[in-house]
C-alpha cells in the first residue's frame, strides 16, 4: 500500500495539463542552467585550431557536473585568461559557436544596443549581451530556489517529524522554535545578515533563505506525524518489532511527504522572489554576477532611456515563479483532491 | 493587458526621442548650459519673484544640523542656508570674508597672530546678539575632545588659541608661521546661549535631549530658519525676515529627502524637485525626453572631484609596493572605453593630484596610455611571470622568516556599491586585467564599510574619490609619510622626494614658488602612481528652467558663497508658493 | 479561559525574548564598528584613542555580549530603547514618528485586499469549477507571481509618471497645508493609491483562495445541508451561514500576513519615498544603527505576536475545544 502512493500521485498529476506544462518548462529551465556554457559563451563548442580539435564549451559543461571535473582535461589554450578567442575562432578551419556567442561578463563598446539579430535581447549599460546574462542568471535563480528549499526541507522535515513523533519536551521546544521564527520579521533578518556579511554570494543567500523558510514545512510535518503515529499501520509495524527510527523512516515519512512536497514547491518560487528582492536592494548576489535581480535593478536605473532592458529579467522572474506556483497547485490537487490552500505564500 | 499597451507606448516615445543615439555631445544639446541659467539678477527688485518656493534634492537625511558636527555634503547643503560663517569659500574657491558678517581680517607681521573683526549688531534668529564670544565658544567646542567634530577639528589644526578681545574682535594664535594659516580660521560658529545649557551633563553636544533638539531645530543666523522637519520626507525652511544680509530670494526652501537617484529624476520630471545632481548616464541619456525638456535644463561645469584607484602599499600585500606593478596597472586600464561607456563621454581624464580648477594644476603631465603590452612588460619586469599552465601571473615572494612562497597575482578591488559608475568601472577593469593575467576580484561594499576598511588600511585596492581642497597643502595629509597614521595617507605611501616637496610647499610665502613646487609634486606623484588617477568628475545638474543666477564653483552650484543664495526666479514665472 | 490567556501571554513573552536574543546576536556579531563610524563620519580619522574608547564605553561596546544584552533588555522593559547611534535621538521618537505611515499602509492594504478578496472568494465558491472560478483563479495566481517591486516599477513609471494619474512619491504634496479639505483628501488618495495597491494585490490572491477553500469545506458539512433543506436560498446559505464560519480563520490568516507585509515594506517604501519604518530599517541597517534595528525588530515582533494572539483568543472564545488542545 505504501509503495503504491508515489505512482498514484504521478498518475493523478499527469492528468493536470498546466502542471505538466510547468514541469516541462522547469525542466527546460534547469537544462538551460546546466548547459549554459554551450548556450551562452565566448568559447566555441567545438573548434579545430592549429591542427587540433578542442571542445572548450563542452568542457565548461562537464566542469559544472560534480565528479566529472576530475576526468575532464582543461582545454588549453582556450582556458587561458589572456587567450584571444575571437582571433582563434577566425583562424580555425572549423568551429561551432555557442548559440549566444558572448560571455555574461564581457563588456563591449556597443552599449544599450536595442535587440537585434546579433544581440537577441540587446546589450546593457556596459555592452554586455542581455541574453547571455539571462541564461547565466537562470543558474543563480535555480540554485537559490532549489538550494534554499532543499535546506529548508531538510530542516523542516527532520525537526517536524522529530517533534511530532517524539512528543513531550522535544515537541514543546520545537514548537516554540517554530513560533519564534514564524513571528520573526524574516525579511529583516535576511537583510541584516546579507548587509553584514563580508563577501555575500549565492551560498549566503541560500543559507539565510533556507534557514528561515523551514517553519511551514516543520509545522505540517509535525501535524502529519501527530495524525499518523497512532494510525493502524504504525501500531502494526511497532507490534511487529520495528524500532522507532524504522517506523518513522519507512512507514510514517512516506505517508506524510505529499503535503510537504507541495509546501516545498511553493517555497521555491518564494525563494527566487526573495533573492531578486535582495538584489534589488543591492544586498543579494553581488554584481557583476548575472543574477536576474541584479539585471532588474540595473534595468530600473535605466528605465528612462533604455526601457527594453526591463523586459527580459521581468519576464524570466514572472514566468519561473508562475510555473513553480502552477506546479505546486497541480501537485497539491493530485495529492489532496479536496484542495487545501494553506500553502500559497504571499510574495 | 493595458499595462503592455501603455508600455509599448513609452518605448515608442523613447525611440522617437532618439534616445539610443550612440554617443552624446553635450555641447550640441540645447538644454545644456543655456544662458538663462546663469543670468545675473536685474537691478530692480520687483522683477524678481519674491514669494516663490524652491524644492531641492537631498540624497540622505541629515543626522544633525549642528554645523560643527556635520560633515556630509547633504548636511552642509541644508546648513549653509541656516548658518552664516565669518569666513567663507568664494565662487572660485578663494578665501573670503562673509560680507554680511565680517568686516576685516589682519595678520601680524610674524604670521603668528591674526585678528578677525565682526560687524556690530549681529543677531541670532532668536534675537540674542551674536558676538565674538560665540566664535570663541564654537572654537572651544571644536577643539573639545568630547565633541565628535571630526571635520571641523581637522580644519582648525594649527590654531593654538582663540579669544575675544572685545564683542566684535576675535584674536587667533597659530602654532607656526604658514601661508595657509588663514584657512585655519574658517570654521562654523554656534549660538553659545543655546548650547551652553546642559554642557556639564552632556559635553558631547550630541546626546542630551536639549542638545539633540538644538541640533535638529537649530537657532541659526543665516538667511533661512527651519520650520518643519518630517523624518525621511522633507525639511522646510522659511525666509528669516530680519536677516542682516541681502534679502533671501525664495519665501521657502523645501528639501525633499530622496536617496534613490532614479526616483529623484522621475520626481524632477514631475516637477516635484527643482534641482538635483545627475549621474553621467542621467545627464547624457535619461534627460533627453519631452518630459524633461518641458520642465528642466541642465548645467555642466568642471569640478574639483578626483576619482582614482588607491593601491595599498603598506606592505600587507606583495603586489603594490613595487612602482612597476602600479604603473603596469595604470597601463592595463582601458580608459578610452571607460570614458565613453561608463562616463558617457562627459568626464575628462585626470592629470593627477590637482584638478584643472586649482592654481596648482599641472596640465603637462604625460598620461598613462592604454597599452596591455606595456602593462605586461612592466609586470614581467617586476617578477610577475605568466604561468604557462593556467595563464595567470605568479611570483616567488620571500616571507619574513626567509621562506619562499609562490604567490598568484590575485587581489580584491573594493568599491562603494551605492555608486552607479564604480561597479561598471570595476567590471571593465576586471576584464582588462584578466587579459594581462591578473586575477582581480570585485567587492561591492556599502560606503560606510568601505570607508571603515580604508581608514583602518584593511584593503588591497579601492576605487576612491575626493574633492580637492582649494589649498594644495591638503596633499600633505594625503601623501606625506608622517600622515600614514592619523592622516589620510591610507595607502601607506612613503617617498622622501614627495615628503620634501610637501614640506617646501607649505612653508613658502611666495605664490609663484609654491606653484612650481606643487606642479613638480603632481608630476612626481602621477608617475609614481600610489593612486591610478582616473577622471575629474564634472558637475552635472538639472535645474527647473525658471531658475536663474546659478554659478558653478569647483565644488558645484552650492557649497560656497553666495551659491544657492544667488538663485532667483523672474517675476511672473513663479511656480509654487501660496500668494 | 483566564488560565489559557495567561499561558498564551507567557508563551508570547518567551517568544519575544527569543526574537530579541537572535536579533541582538546578529547585530552585534556583524562586522563594522559603530563607534568607529561615529568617529570617522566626516572623512578624517583624527580622533584620539581615548575619545574612541570613551565612545565605545558610551555605547556599551566594551562589555561582553551577554552583559550588553542584559543592559539593553533592562532598559527596554522600561520602554527605553536608547539613543540612535546615528543622530543621538531617542529611538522611541524615531520609530514613533514613522510608525503611523506604515500602519496606514498595512491597514489600507488589508482593507483593500479584503474588499476584493471576499466578493471574489464568495463568487468562486458559489460555482466552484465554473468559468468565473477558473478565470479569477488564473488571473490571481498570475498576479501572485508578479513580484511587488516589478509591479511597483511598472505602476510608478507608467501610471505615475507617464500617464500622471497618481502621485507615486511621498505622503502628500508640498502645498498640502494650503489645500481645502476636499483637496487634501484628493491629494492623499493620489499619494496612497499606488503604494497601497502594490501592498494589497498579492494578498488578494491569497485571501480569495483561502476564502474559497474554506467555504467549499464548510459547504460540505451537515448544518449547511440542514440550512439548504430548510429551503434557504443558495445565496443566503453562502452568506449567512457558510461565510460567517470562515471569518475566524480569515482573521488568523490576516494576522499571519503581517510579517510578510512588514518585510515587503522595506522595498516598497524605498521605491515610493514612503517615510515609514521599512525605510527607516533599511537606513538603520546600512548605518549600523543597532538600537534602531533592535527597536524595529521588537516592534514588528510585537505586532505579529499580538495579531496571532488575538486570532488565537478569538478562536478560543468561539470554540472551547481549542483551549484544551
């Protein structure tokens, strides 16, 4: 019976068109993030230079994959900081360029160029290609969204399950902690930490958001545990001699996961919004990193002369968050057809 | 959705206005420096509007309006209309007596004492007579260890005594006979009868309720008095009817506190502000639409602000102690591109320590050209060799214990994140240095943190700026090896030749000799590159088109005498006010 | 009941103390030295070591953290939040003069959002799955995915500046005092409209969904079936019986929205030049003005605690079972 839950959820989920669409969109987005070295880079994907075949773009992709980096050999001379790629490509007998042949940090004298065939989304105030920055920004946003919620999920599930299952003093302490964090003006705390961190980076953003976003998850988990721990199958498992950890992990957790998954999904969208908001205030991922929030802020500062710069980050944030929210709703409907609306967190 | 339609409409408007013209030439922009902006007031007073209000832009909320405590530009902007000082800065940065307050200044032949004579019958805004005792009281407070009057204390360094000879005469005694002594008595004054109250319980002037209230609603002696201060919103000043000097031209001066420059420009276009400072981007691009042309004009003039990159040479890093490295850095920087993209062609390249407006300016200094090859050669010569494996530069550095370590040329450049241009400049420089094999990381810090780091020498390199004082002797504090602790020589620069020039320059009484010394100093310092001098920032301002009588000093259109007091509006063109 | 209230109050107190400890730790462990900043405001570091030491003593910075916290807590109990590091003013004054602007905003946003959310929620619930329900749900979900600052940006530039329908900046015009009463009212509306809307629209989506969900749940229950059996119209059933039962949970939800609203105020208030506590907080943080940051955190936490407490108490009053849960 337990094992049947996940496939059943999936079967029900598959019937929701919007949810499937969002899922596909998000998978695509993740692919963009992973493949960004071949999508938007100065380095060619494949290139025959001075009689040898190089794969600088592919190496870039593999390098971002854990463990693969050890296997990949550096594609010198392309990886050298002072190497003139444009000249090398011009000299080479054969080269496949990236879809967007610009690095997100490469400036040029062509500033605030309107969208054209060369620069699909135009260039910003330093002549950097907006499309390239958008592609690389995807990775930042997804890292923050998924990373923060993975952390929040871990903390929330562990604390919530522990409190709900163990009860007693543990429950009291954890419940107090949850209430404390929930009553905390969380954005204040995040801002405080980001303002005062020495060298803020993506990791900091992930940690502050993750460590403040776990409360709804923990609350849900605790409630589910309270409900489930007296249920027949838990009692049965215990009667058959299963230890508390085994009962918890093998029997209770899988049954409590569906509503938690919904909360986590919504949280991803929320985390992306918080990151962009922090960057908006100047305390998120520091420039010149191509984060959507950073791009949005710089576009706002130029809105009076180059309004076309505003669209790409706006649309990227909006569409991503919308897809996440749709996905969350579809998961919720699939998990609990009655509909429970407590998970929609205001941005 | 309607938003999209409206948005498309803006895009169309912006396109029609030709906003994307690749480069901008301020001399051909009809809105820049129109003659009307500088028009002097007519002789007959009834052709000048008497009841208009002016709404001015403040970038931040003042912490206090006590003139000896304040220091930031935005605080001075408000304060200079509330307080008159006996000695002021003239339109061209010259030392001058305030005609409304002071009658004379004389120095003894030995240049060790001086007397300042005030006008008789001066009053504070509450009616209490203003006497020499108020000047003396202010001096005592400035010199007091308890009062955080940082800026004023630095400015009065070298005055060892100050006393009232009679109600209108103050006598100063100086430590040394220096040509710069008269600048040392240019300090703000305080109403003694207000601040003396509660001095024993709060010697800091800044922590008791009485003093905080006095700092927030000051009793001044200037042309305007404060009537309202709504926190975070606006400060309202009203004409002081009994002002002894020329009649203030605006019935009200309202300062709107708007930290965000983009917001301020939008407000200006809505005629909610009458003047504001512009960024280069705003000057060249954001002000080319009809909305702006309907309400405003732009003013542009040279200014004494120097931008540079400061290299920390105090030995905490293995890089910048070597002059060849600093010169190499200067050659690696793509200044032509930066001037065009970051500064929109509005700024001129800096020729060292002194700005063109200074009498010590040296225009003959040869500039570092953008030349990556030369930069690479200089770095090679300094021992930083390119590693053939990863392409970055390395050098063997001998530690204090004699051991050799291989160090990568990787350092951090700090800059103020509030600045609009510094992050851009840093981003360009980062790519430039990458090309010569130097790994530079960027660190955007809030200005306060950045300043703290600089003051405590905890930095490797920072983008830094200052407004040059009118007196070139200010460079002593910046460059002399004795100013490494306690002074502003944050980079830890020590060069005996420079020290000697600085000492000569501050002791000579002959202006021509001094000019020669400071010209030589500027050339020496430029070549030695403790700072890589970047640009001289011009004053870029927007004014409502009805405003006349603006003059740009080397510090901008305000901050000197008469500055903002000289602005006027022709009768019949009033925009605000009630009557 | 008295015991329940006492217990809740006690727990709220514990939570409050916990919040202050966390904030205190975060502010004090952060890099940056307020004494140094006070000394060096002005561009030169010419203050002597003794003066610096004196300043640190004045700010309690030379004490161990626990002692600093104890001293702070002791003063706060007497409602003395100390003086701002930045301008020496009493923190209570600084916060007090800013609080009304933000409270107006939060209040306006809640009223506005409920004014939209209740009719939409009712209409959606009446024909769940119908055209209105689907369309309204889709639009609200889409709106909910628009970040507040993006919406603010669009509204300021398009509606505020280019169309000039509203005044996006500040509380009132410069000539406010000289206006007639209707003029004053119009001026306030022109200044409030955009920022209040930006605060309210994400709440609309949230509340409408909440009301709909709750109504649907209630509609399945016995007493509704009874009401229907009595022959009451569907409209009467929905408004008189079902909706009344969703009011209580709605209050709780509104209470829980307050922290997020306060967080949102930081960005919105800086964009709209709104002199409220969000702006003050942002300034205080960049200036390392610890006393102000601490006071604002306490104020925000108290507001949130009060909201949840009130919600819980109303709940308990209405449903005795809660007291023993």
